[in-house]
């Protein structure tokens, strides 16, 4: 048993280097050890409870010794010691001395503690690979843990920040803000007091709007954090899953899958119904376990609760999570799965016992039949239901999208990407497959950290030189976000004579290019007040890169990825050039060109010729919601480029792009969103192709009517009406009057209002009014 405990301690140390979730299993192990080695048969219930509580207290001490002890305090003390290496050598010497002394003096408990501490630290030393790798200055070196301070910061996970647990500020309904409340008499804002168990703690304006939907912190905890972010996932695992879309609910029966014929193959595959059999078998196993061995059942229950609800309490999650978080509770789901196995065991045992009395001849065979039925009904059926939406063979959307984004840029480019999901695939292609290593991919999320700014400023990345900055390293260390930014004009120098690459060459008269690039910088919404604007550290870094690059004669092309939101584009939209999945900053203002920028025909055609859409027309390849959204975004990209090509007279290139889109990304495989259908329809209108316009808008009609009939809030109704108006306007501008009339009839039938019906002649009159020139004065 002692050897097993030491092995478990070593595994704890190793696993810390992977994920801290494993430390929660400590309480489960402690309870098992208590029942096996400590509990006495003659103890009363009261003493047993008292001793179990004492065991929990000891486990808590060990837990704190591991985390934050070994994980956080040990690195901090090493840093404070002045010489981290010498400190670690002293720790190793102290542990070795403790093991030797306790062994020599026959102190078994102390020796067990010393050995366990030694192997935990030994396992934890696996972290050293991070620092050894960082010392080699690889192109991707997150956190750059090379100094004692950086190593301590990395080990303490300071980049993830802190969330309040037992006390802190919370959302105040009177002010609509976190940490501020309105005086009931004067209405003036004043700082609020801290509360116990704060759950609504985020200062993000979007989060605060979500907090307003809950009556209290307890309401938010029960409905969102527990209900939505744990029990919903629990039901996914053991009852059934309604789909792979964000915030999908659960289903139990195939009849709840809906009309699968109206769904794409991937959407239909993502709906999995288990008849709630895993849940029922698990509950049976729970009861069977407590009946047969309540001690170990209690230990499993503790593991189930701590690695599920315990994590919910600790994480204190904010609303609007960017992705589903079911993976966080895998320990809890594993614990319940033990009861599913015990439930099957219980059914087999009950069957065998019953048949021994009633039908001895069937006793040897029936339990095996029950076991086979349990296997087929739960893991067998789950395999059938889950295989098609867990099979990733043939799916290339991540690498293809990354490749297409890199190929959307000019040589030696700087490409700003939004976050991890649209950065790591690009890094993979560059590092592993050697694709476009001349492009410097800049993660805007990481750009809020000083270590990343200094890496970009001072280090090469394969074939990409360090980025231009005017900031010194000392200035970078002191850079801070501006939460009270005053909007104003921003200028950059322009040397027209140096803009001789494909930015403007052959398409723009350089004599017409101004010597200064000017625009109004508004900033983004401030997290500290609704009436203020802000610039984050990443915004300041991007502005400095733009400035340094402009002073160097716009030497390197600068792009924003198509996945970057408007807030991060620093109000540069009038200067953006649409080159596919990336928008280039060009120092020539083109007002009114739309959010995706001006389309340069020659550049657009070149970019499109390099795009790859592998497998997006194959119904047997599973594409989850993220993959479908990525594939659908191609429609907006290619549709916008096709419209630009058509407007520039490149009719043939535009038609080829749209035809390829319909062939390689069909809507019956990858469902189209309303924005993508509308943009494609606009491209067909630019080509004068009424048939293509109507074909695209028919799908948009369905979505507009569905949005209108299902709208529950004023905001949803407003969006639906915008959809209806856009479809109608597109028909009128495209002179598809019969189609516009048919749409008005569908709309009237859907909402039950004949006033929405209009004839083709009425729409024709509207078109004439739109095309009539405005009257002149005088």
C-alpha cells in the first residue's frame, strides 16, 4: 500500500505538468486510504464522521501543499532567494536528507511524507522542458519564460488572471455596472461594497448586459453556472445531445431530432439520442454501489462532486463563453461512468440471483445475455450514434483556411489575427509544413502582453524579420491600456515614390497619393464606463507598428485577418483593401467601400486562384458548427471579391469565382447564413444575372421569414425586419419584380397580415422611383 501511495504521489507530480484537474482526485484517494487503513469496525457513527472530516482536513493540507505550495509558492520562494538554481538544489538536498533521516531512524509516516514530497517535486520537474525550449528562442515562445520572474509568472498562471470566489464586487442592478451602485435618493453613482460569494464579477460591458437578465448572484449561479454550464453538459453525455451548435440543449429520443431531411448531413449527424439509458444505468449503479459498498461509493461521489460542481464554483465563469466548456468536467463524467459499469454489473447480479431460485437451468446463460444487452444498449448504441460526428477523417478545413489566409497576403507581410483559434493553424503550417514563412502572424490577443511585443520587436521568426517598432524595450515594459481615450485625428507619413509594389503599382497614379494618411481614431468601448472610449495594449502596439512601418516607407504590407472584429481595426476601414481572407492597410482613402474594403481586381483574382476548398462538397465528411461557419465565411469572402471584380469589368473572373463557390461549397452540405447569401446575391446583381440573384435570395427568404416568426425580443424582431427589407431591396434593385411579389406573399402568409402583399407592378414603380434622379436646386 505504501508503494502504491508513493506511485500515486509521483503521478500527481507528473500530471501537474499537464493539467491541475488531477489534483482534485486527491480527496478521492484520501477517502479510499481512510477506509482501507484507518477506519476501525468498533468506531461509532459519530467518531467515523469525525475521523472522515479529519481525513478531509489532512487531504486539504496536502492539496494546499501541492497547489499552491509546489506550483506557486516554490517558484516564488526560488525567485525571492535570489538564485533560483541554488534554491532548487537546496530543496533537492533537503528532500534527500529528509528521506535518508526518516528511513535511518525508522519513522515510517515521516518517511512516507518525505518520499511523497520528493516524487511530487520530481514529477513536477517535467516543467523544465518549457524553460529549456524557451532558452533556445524558438519562433513561437509563449510567455518567454527565461528569467526568474517570467518563470514564476508562468508557473503561477498569472496570464489567466484571478476571479473572486468568497468575496468581491458584483453586478448592481441600480447602476447596471459591476462595483457601482446608484444612491436611491440622489441617483448619483457610488462605489458598492463587496459581497459574499460574488458570481457576476466581470467588468466587460457585454457581460454586464447579460448579468441584467438574472435577479441575483444566486440566480446566476443556479441557472447559468450550474444549469447551463454543468448540468446541460452532464445531460449531453448520458441522455443525448440536440446538436453541435453553441448552447445546444439535450435530447433523449430519436423522435426529438426533428426533420433531419431539412438539415445538412453534418447537422443531422450531430444530433445524438441515447434514450437516457446511460443515465438510468448510472443511477442504478449509484444505488447498487451504495448498497454493496457505501464507503467506496462515497469516495466516488466525492470525486463526482468536486470535479464537477467544485470546478463550477472555482472557475466562476462569465457569460458568453467563446466555446462550449464540457471538457472541463471530464473528471466528473468519468466518475459517473464508473456507476454505469456498476449498473450493468448490478443488473447481471440481480438476474443471476433471481434465476438461481426460479430457473436454475437458465442461470448460467441469462446473465451473459443481460450483459450483452447492456453493452449493446449503452456503449454499443452510443458508438452508433456518435461515430459519424466524431470521425474527423478527410476534414481539412483548419489547415485549408489557414493556408488560404496566408495566401491572401503579399510577400513579407504582417498579418494581425484575432486569437488562438485563427492563429495556431497558421503557425502550424509555417512551422511544420513550411508554408509562407515570410509572413509574420501577430496574435492580437497575445499582443496585450509585454513579453510578446518584445519578441515581435527583437526576434526573427523563420524568414520574417523583427517587426518595426518605435517603442524601446523600457517603454514596452511600461505600456498600459488607456481606459479614458479621447477620440481624435491620427496621422501617418506617406512617401508615394516608395509605394511601388503591388499596393498601388499599375493601378494608381502615385502623383495622386497624398503625403499624409489621416483618419479619426475613435477607440473601442471602455470597460470602466459606458460613456468612455478605450485603447488596449494591443491597440497601442498596432498603432506603433503602423507608425514605424509608415516612417520606413511602408516597407512591409500590413493586413488584418477577416476574422478580426471592427473594434480591433482602429477605424481604418476606409483604408482597407480586400484581398480575400485578409484586408490590407493601404494609405489611400476610399470612402463608402464597405466593411471589407476596396477590391483590387488583379490582386483579387490572384488570391482566389490559390485558394483550396478540399472536402467541403463531400456529405460524408463531418463539419461541426465552427467548421461550417468557417466554410460559410468563404461565401462572404468570395462573394465580396466577385462583386468587386464585376464592378471593375472583370465579368468572366467574377462568374468563375461564383461558379466554383457553388460547386465546391454547396449549400446542401454547408448551410449558408443570411449575410453570405445576401453578399452572393449582390455579386450576381453586379453581374446583371437575375437568375443567380433570385436563386441566392430564395435561401435568404427562408431565413428572413424564420427569423421574423421566431423573434422573441425587440432586438431579434428588428434584425428580422432588416433581413426582410434587405431581401426586398435586393429584388427591386436587381429588377426581379415577380420574385419580390412572391416573397411579399410568403411574408404575408407567415405573419398573417395581407397588408404585406404587393404586386410586381408596385415593386416596378418602386424601382423607377429609386432610379429617378434627385431634383436640383434653383
